[in-house]
């Protein structure tokens, strides 16, 4: 049976709770055959309590290859993504599947030739960022990318690393890129001189690279094109800045007021956001300088040595290098969140990943941002 529908939005519909196979059964309620949607351009199924393996291509074909926008956020989808997904969904421009438990590598998404907005935040992907998503393949439409969110991947690879690994890409050919979030992974290497060089600073919004393993000197050339707070590099392993360029007093905004502290707090100091934005929230000194040996520390906790990703640590692998547990001060944030959890029946929440577990820092609890 063929349908002429072009738009389906069943977001936040608890009635759909089940697997994608259940969803196929719903579409065939009035027919002995599956209903096909060869003209469908928009499919929104966020928060529908869908669970189980990500749909295979036979199931996705039910919705047609004309699909342009698809949202599967905040479900319970698991499993890997077949490369056929990228090669079949040739018209897909927007795909969001944040807040699931999808795993494996990202190669299938590199095949989405028309993708503009890709959000996979808070899944369990591992490996490196595909060449085509880095805009380094001239035959790929990935140069159309406007928004890319691969943050907070919690999958553990066979090598014991958590989240995405490899060297931080330059994204130097991503001309249309406006927003980039790669935070809370294990990307390493240095920020390259041509980082985001093709991006128009007038339309660029932000790049979050926080809580990775980025190291070495931070070059001035890629940073001076943007506002001080446009590129977030806190909680990495940055050992020096090209101060003459980055902290030039002629730059406007917070840099004019606070100097280098507006970019990243210097070694031996820390701030909640790794830099100073307001006069009443300065970079604070640590009791011992060696407690905070990198630029942009967010606590005076134990830093690991540059280049030693496997250095012994009592911190869980999915905890960022310098991430505090936010248990300091007169009010313990963890206790407040636990009270909220108990008061609202947290045990019955559909998505409660990380909540009320001793081994998971509160910054990694589902829905919490620090």
C-alpha cells in the first residue's frame, strides 16, 4: 500500500513505545501489507520510547529514500549503523539521534552526501571522525555541513578508550559550518593553524572542544578570527598559548578586560568554565601550582601528563581529565540532584542513564550539563 504523506510527526508519543518492528505493524493496521511512503520528506519520532536495534534498511525503505529530515532523539535505540544507511538515504539533510545508545563507528554518516545538520550527541560511538564529515573529501557533499554534534560519546573501544579518538580535524574546508560540538571525547593532537579557516566568522556561532586530550601550544591564527568565547577549549592538555596574537589587548570584549584569562585560565589556576567572562568570576589560584598544569583547567584536581592517554588514574574512563564531581561548597550539587531524582520517581524515568550511580560523575548524568 502506498501513501502520499509527506510529513509525519509523532514526537513524544508514548503510544509508539516498542521497536521499529512494532512501528511497522502500526502502519499496517488497516492493511495486510506494510504501508510505503515514497513521498515522505519529514519524519519526527523523538521521545517515542522506541527501543531495540536501529532500523535496518528494509524498515527504513518503508519511509522512502526521499526523506530529508529525520529525528529519533531521546529514545532507547541500540546497535550499529550499517553503511547502507548513508548510501540509501541520499536526500537526507537533517538527522538527529541524540540521547540513544547507538554504537560502532561513524562511517555510515560520512556517506550522507547532502547532510547539513547531524546530531549524535550522547551515544556510544567510538573510532575516528570520517574523512567526509571532516570536509576533506572533494567528492563529498559533506562540505554542506552547517551543524555537527558528536559530543559525549560513551562507548568503550577494544583499546579501552572512551568515545571518539584520533587527531582533532581542522575542518578547514567546511565553508558553511556554523556550530561544532566535539566535547567530552578523547580527541588528541594540536589545534592546527588552518582550523576552521574557510568558515565565515560573521555567521559562525561556536565550537566546543572541551574535555578532550588536545595538547601542546594553542596557535593564534585560528582563534583571532572569532570572539574569545566562540571556541571552547577548557579541560584539555594545552601547555602554552601564542600570547602575542591571542591575548592582544586590541581585541574587543572580555579579552580587552581580562587579557589571557578570557581565553583560558593559566596553569596554576582554574575557573568553573575554564576562563574568565565576568569580573566576579576570575580564574582562582590552586593551593599547589602542579594541581593545574594546563591552560583552561576547570578544577584543581589531578591532571594527567601530556601524551599519556593510558596514564594510571582512579577516574573512570568516561570522565573528562579535569572534570570535577561538583561536591565542593556548602551546597552539594549531587545531593540536590538525588533529591530531585527521588522526588520525581526517578526509578520510573524512561531515560535515567548515569543517574544515582556512584561511578558516574553528575556531569555525565543524562540531561545534565556542567
